[in-house]
C-alpha cells in the first residue's frame, strides 16, 4: 500500500490574460485533493487488483453542474498517474 496526503494544493487554474499573473481569490480552495491510497492485492500468480481511494473536496456552486467536470478531471489525472507508474515499472525504474 502507498498512501499520502496532499499538504499543499497547486494552483487550480491559471488565468490567461495579457496582464500577466493575476491572483483570483474566488478560485482558492474550490477543489482540493486530500488523502490518497493505492493498494495492490495479489490474486494469483499472474493477477493483481489495484484499489484506489482518494478524498476530494469540491466547494463550488452549483455542485450539480461542477461535480461531473471534477470527476472527469480526477479520472483523467488518475489515469495519467497509473500510465506513468506502469511505464516506470516496465522499464525497471
């Protein structure tokens, strides 16, 4: 099992503006990732189950609108992490 807690959130969004870096406080804290665990369970000689548990907090209204978008982003990020892990394992890193 690999578990960790995200202690500092990366910026949620970068404004695209001709005025350079703009701080938008209304975007602070609207989506946070907390505790995450990856658990591997041997199911036999050639099979392994991967279980992922992750805590995400969505604090933006209307949630009914934003939740599907947040789930899409979470799933995409999880997929990207797993592809990277698989690649590294296969290369022996």
